C-alpha cells in the first residue's frame, strides 16, 4: 500500500516529538504539528515546545504549524486543515515525506479520517435572501447542492436548512485537499509511567519559568479569560497569579488535570481504532521498532 503521510500520535509525555524528529531524519521528512496550542507565539514552556527535540545529530528537522499566530488570534479546525494542506503540498513538492505529529485527536482525525469541512459564509444578506424562500424551495435548493443528504433533520426547519445551504454553498471549502493515506504509529506506555513523567515534566517546566511566561503574556495584554480558555497550564497558572489558588493548590490541580487529559487522549485514539483506523502501537518511543513497522508497511504491495 502506498502511504503518503506518516502520523505519530499518542498521549502527552510519551516522547512523540523526539521520535518523529528521529524518523524524519531517517526517512527524509518534515514535521507538521497537530497541536492546537503550539501554533501560538510566546506560549512555549506551557505548551511544551521543546525545540531541542527537532535537532537530531546536529541537524535541524523542519517543522510546520508552530509559532504562526499570536495568542489573541483564533485558531480552529478549519484553519488547521487549510494550513495542513498547504504544508503537505509544500513538503511533497520537494519530494520529502510529511510527518503529522501531535496529541490533538480532533486535528489528527480530520486528516487521517478525512473530515469533510467547508467554511461557510454566514453573511446577513445571503441569510435574508434564503429566509425569503419557502421551505420547499429551500429543500430543493439544498438537495441540488448536496444530493447525498446525510442528515434529514436539516430539512425540517428553515433555520437549519438555511445554515446547511450556506455550508454547502461555501466556495472556500477544502475542495483541493490532498488525498491522504496515512501510516499511523502510536506511542504509549503504562499508566504509572505516564503519571510519573507528567509530574516530573510539570516540575521541570515550573523550574524553567512557566509562571514567568504566563505573567509576560498577561503583561502583553492577553486577558486572564483568554489564557484560561487555553486550559491546563494557562488556566491554572492564571488562577494562581490572580490569587485564587495557592502554589500548592495550583500544582495539585494542574497535575491532576494533565493526567485526566492524557486519559482523554487515549480514549480518542481508541475511538479512531473503533472507526477503522489502524494504529501501530509502540511500547514507548522506540525508534528501532518504529523503523521496522515503517519499512515493512511502506514496502508491502
């Protein structure tokens, strides 16, 4: 089978990025990040941008979709897919292999499972035009745009039909999204080991200035509410800096929240497997085992 993408996924603190960089060097590839927070400039320690992970034997592995927006800007699934497509095409045009790497399950699924997303233009003028049509006219128009209607409930009210039509009419949809056939490798380790790594890593990041980073973001004009919306580190450190949590409370609650997050990530990956995605699991970030899987699967006819 011909694979044109290698996906490395797994819960937090399993060494995915380092492994992906090693593999990218071995197979002449570049990394596309699937992380919903590493896109933001200035959010480095809290999101775990370990830039040294991208340097293998003194050589820097190229990465994409990291440090591309400021924290006051929005980032969403549609933007991710759009930027993924651009990065993938760029990497492919240079005859290199793309590695999709990260722990944001929704982003990974959207590529590996090929979610069909279109960017609807909800402008008031078009909404008014559609609202002036009778229900039957709206139905006929929607069916002409979308003969394979998945959700018949969209046809039962004018409001829902109007929204469905706007999505179907969207001409900015990802019509030219590349056809993806991904080999997926998962990195996991036992629960106790993940817990230990998460706690150790949290202590290390606090020592490395994670609180200073959040203070700097607040001073730069990013609101507490905005930082809290990023969850985990930014949420609990903001509450600590506002005086709502002591250092000890912040540490305990944040540590517990990251453990819960790792469990949710594994739940998502299991869901992908139930939906037919084959994930080749490694016990830890095992480079040799990963190479064996890649060599076998890439050469199989």
